[in-house]
C-alpha cells in the first residue's frame, strides 16, 4: 500500500482508494474541493490544474483520485489526462464527508463475535449503516463504536471511519472486523489491500445459473449515467479490476443459492457482477432484483414472491466467512457466521414452493 497514506486523515486524496470497498451501499458523494478555471486560461491537464490549487498534494495523488472516479468536470467524471478548458467547473468528490461532520457517540447494541485488545469482529445485522454519511449521520456502526471505545486513542477524534478497514452494505448482513489500535488498523488495512484476507458471501440470485461454478471478471466503476450505482466496463477501458468466484450451493427453481468468494473488494462488487451475468440478487432494489424476474404469471406465485420480499427487505446477501492474520499474535483467524433467520426462512419458502411445483 502507498506508504504516504495517512490513515487518520480522510481528506487525503490518496485515501480515495484506501478503504477496502467490498459491497458498500454508501455511495453518496461529498464535495471536498471546487474550482472554476479562469476565463483566459489555456488548455491544462487536470492533474496539473489541481496540483497548482491544492496545497500539500501531488499529481500522483490527483491521478489516483481520477482513477477512482472522484474528479468531475461540469458534473462528468474525467480521467487524469483530461485538459481543463476556460471557465469549466472542476470538483473533487469523495465517498465520505469532510471532517466537519460530528460523530455522535451512541449506545448501539453490537453483536460481538470476538474481541481482544487489538480488534473486534462484529456480526452486522442488515439495515445497519457502517459509518456516518449523507442521510445517516446517526445510528451507524461507527456511532456505536465511538460510544463503546470513547477511551481509546483511535476513537478520540472526530474521524467518521475510526477503526474501519473494510465495510459491507447497509442491507448486507455478516462479519466485519474493526481495529482498536493504530497498529491493528494499519496491519489489517494492508491485508485487505494485498488481498490476503478470506471472504465468502452467500447470496440468493434470480435465475438458474448455467454452470455449477465460475468466475466473473470485469472492471467496476460508477455508472456515467447514474453516479449512485456501479457498472461493469470492458477490461482496461475504465474502472478497477474486479474478480468474483461463485459456486451454486442449491438450485431452487427460479432462484439459486450461491457462494461468492471475493478476489478483489470493489464497491457493490457481488451485486454488480451478478447483475452483469444476468442474475441480480434477490430483492436488490438498486440493481433490479426487487421485481419478479423469473417464474410464472400466476397470481399465487406473484404473492409468494412478494411475501418473500417482505420477509427480507433489501438484497439477499450475507458476509458469512471472514479470515485474516492477527496483527500482533500473527495467528490465522477465521470466523463463520450463520445466515440470519429471515434469510433461512426465505430459502425454506423457496424449497417448499419448488417441492410442490414442477419447475423446468
């Protein structure tokens, strides 16, 4: 990982790619800088344009931010070789707010799977946002952590991401590891960056996959048409490399239960990749899985699916297995979590449904 990264300063431009982004719902962007090019200015590369205006940064950091899709000209994402024209508006957007955001300690119950002096592993319920952001300034996991660890140095400031080294979606349940010390945060961050951690997810997807197992590869970046969602781009064209391995656990007629192993950790990776191959996650309202995509036209079937949707609001995705090396003891640690009750109930409903119907 870039040794210049300041893990305690979310306003560093090179932090645009610091935090492992596996499956994050928090895609609202926040304006960090805005500049208007002079009317008489000649064409100027955007990395040089910004390096001349932002104190203490470098063209390399600006290029990294551009590669992460954080630099816009007149509201459109541009690459680092873009040439700024007179009077154009240049903004730098990040996935996190500036430090002015006040992180309020809140006594939020946390399902702690493991804890020691260096770290804690939490089984996050669906519906819990990981860190404060637009529309979710309170009631997040970080608010609970700041309350729980108010006496620890790492949590004594106003950092909206203290101890976070990776994250999962608001509506994704499952395991997340949180650092309690600076040493643990740096060490765990490096493990996620170097892709040495173990992460397995269980998902319920629409459709019957043609193969029992496979690999999905495709660069992921924000959609140029809708910056709130991500999409797959041809290799080398745009975005960041993303690789997801999947295996069918159980075929349930019009839906399949699958295991997904992440080789990379990109925002919404599993959700975007499964949609890309034509199998959106069940009840994923961002990527089109919240409508009936497979099945019959019978009213009873439609009601059955709606009942399943009501039982599991949000995408059917659970971070089941998480493994890493302890930053101090160097022991390999692997944690496994059970599927939430509503997830298993939805699976049981599909089992019962297909057992009573002859589905092709």
